[in-house]
């Protein structure tokens, strides 16, 4: 588990991908206002993606492929207008409908929801 105080540092790049890391993503992730890249693919990280992630406004690369996340895609993702790479593929616990706010991701080049339980339609621009 990543300690809460870890998120108090001015980080711009976090990569714990393909490690044995477990636990949850702290709500404090929203305090990382300089964060550009966040990689936790193929980890045992579980729980939901906190709504507070919208505070990481500079984030443009979000890779959680294969993490053990559950719940729905937070509508706050649509407020993160710098996102261009969004990878939730193989997060089999992710379900629900595609948030309409995703239409706000005008810079996105890549969204992967492979092997999730997400349904619905992609909202128009």
C-alpha cells in the first residue's frame, strides 16, 4: 500500500507497473497537481479509482491495465482535459456505463476498456 504521505510530494511521474503492489489508490492522488504520468498496470491494486483524481489536472497518461479495480468509471475523468491515454483494459471489476462526461476528453488519442464490464454508448462530442 502506498502511504498517504507519499502523495504529498510534488511528483510528476509515478510508475509502479508490473509490481506486487497491493492496496488501494489514496484519495490524496488529487493533490498531485504536477502529475503527468500514472502507471499501475498489472498490479494487485484494488478498490475504486477515487473521484479526487480530477485534482491531478496535468495528468495525460493514465495506465491501470489489469489492476484489480472495481466500481464504475468516475465521471470526473471527463474534467481531466489533458488526458490523451486512458487504459483500463483487463480491469475485469470495472462496470457500469460510459460516463457522458467522457465527451470532455477532447485530446484523448487512446481509450482501452477491453475485458471490462463497461457498457453503453460513446457520447457525441
